[in-house]
């Protein structure tokens, strides 16, 4: 049930499966206020995953760059609050992986449809890179690309399924990573989607 991926990263297989309907209800609640949207990269590309956020901050991308903001640029209102089901799950998962007292202040919600992907990148927009990141996969299975500390290193391919939780921290925090194009399929709860929750401490 628990697999070590690297010195600072652990997969907790199916860890969130029992909370899936509560998590989906929390996501639907959030995106009723802050709808899914396709953000632009600073390089002018449209991201294929649709995104939204909940928490004290939200991660955003536009032609000016990547940043965390306290308000949703679509409506200049605060992001929806992070439901306790989410922050509690993330803290528990982080503790199980050896990171005590993790308190996320942002949850990025990524929605993939068949063909959507995320190219190799590092997560480095957070103030304190000693804080881990917790990710929760829901819906269609996907292939996660787990690279090295330099972009040119060939990434390992890791299958993640509905309910799998991964905690990334320590020496692995700045590893390049991405998502292979989503294969088509039908999930009993999510239909033709995969949703990834990425819980972080931005500030
Ligand atoms: C490994 N999202 O939003 S989450 C992202 O599945 C992002 O939507 C992917 O990468 C997704 O930035 C992957 C898993 C993840 C998140 C952060 C990491 C893996 C990581 C940081 C370091 C190493
Ligand atoms: Fe990332």
C-alpha cells in the first residue's frame, strides 16, 4: 500500500479512495464559485488541463508569468475556502510519509480529459521549498512522469489510479515531473475525466 518513489517521496496507494465522494462534492462546491478554466502559459500556449483552486491562495498562469494570488483573476473575488476534508487528508498523508504538521494553504485542482497532458516542469513558486506537496488522483488512470533535478534526465513512468495519494518533499521536491497524455476511458465516478488535487503551502 505504501511505496517509496525516492528519498522524499512516497505513494500511498488508494489512500483517498474511501473519501472519493466527499472529495468530489468539495470540488464541485469550489468550481461552482471558481470555474475550471484553461490558463495561458507565459510563452503563449494554452494549458490542456483545465484548472481551478481553493484555499487562501490560488496558483495562476498568464502571459505575465506564474504566481499565487489571493483572488481569482476571473472575478477578483477570494478563492473558495479549502474544505477541511481536503486539508485534513493532506496533513494525514504528509504525516504518514514523514512530514509532520503540513498545513496546506492552497489546493490546485487540475482536470484532464483524454489527450490532455502536462509537460515536464518543476514546482518552485512556493515560498518554502522544505514544505512537501501532496497530490491526490481521482478518475481515469494516468501515467506520471518523474524526472530528475535536471530537465534532460529521462523520467520514470509511474501509473497512478483513482484514490492514489503521493507525497513529494525533501530531496525530491525540485524534481522535474509531468503527466503523459491521458488515455481515453470511462470511470464509474468521473466519466471521461481525471482530476488531480495538488495541495501545497504557498506562503
Ligand atoms: C513531483 N500536477 O500542478 S501532481 C502541477 O497530475 C502538477 O496534475 C500534476 O505537476 C498532475 O504542478 C502532478 C504531482 C506532483 C506535484 C508536485 C511535484 C509531483 C511532484 C513536485 C516535485 C516532484
Ligand atoms: Fe507540478
